[in-house]
């Protein structure tokens, strides 16, 4: 039974990916893309939580879930950019793994 936003599996996954993402990105030479990527990732769980708070309105809940989906897709795009620009400075396997996990989250 779902009593709180923390009971939502999608919320748990979104939060669970953050430490791995932060661990990977300190090696990125340009701070701006690091901050953009982490900010996008952080907003996923925040948008899910805000939508859950409005769960009495299916339309509003859906709107916030769609915004969370957009943020997840934004993270995927940033990871692709990092892959193209900073391959030598990044753990490529972890980068690909995280990209795949965010793709799964988007589904």
C-alpha cells in the first residue's frame, strides 16, 4: 500500500541513481555540464514528489510525471554529451550503465 511518495518505486529509483551519478561526474572537466546533469537528475524525484502531493487531481499528477520524464530524458542527453566530449576522463562503462538506467527510468 502506498502511504507516502517514498513508497513509489519510481521515486526510489530516481533517488538511488543520484549517488552513482555524482560519483561519476567529478571527473568532468567542465563544471557547467556536471551541474546541469545533476540538477536534472535531482529534479526527477522532486517532480514525482510534487505530483504525488497533487494526487487528488489525476491531471496534475500526470503533468508532474511528464515533467519528471522530461528531466530524465535531459539527463540521458547530458550523459550522451559527456560521452562524446569527455570519453578519456570518464568511466565509460559506468556512463553507459547510468544512461541505460535512466532510459529504464523513463519507461
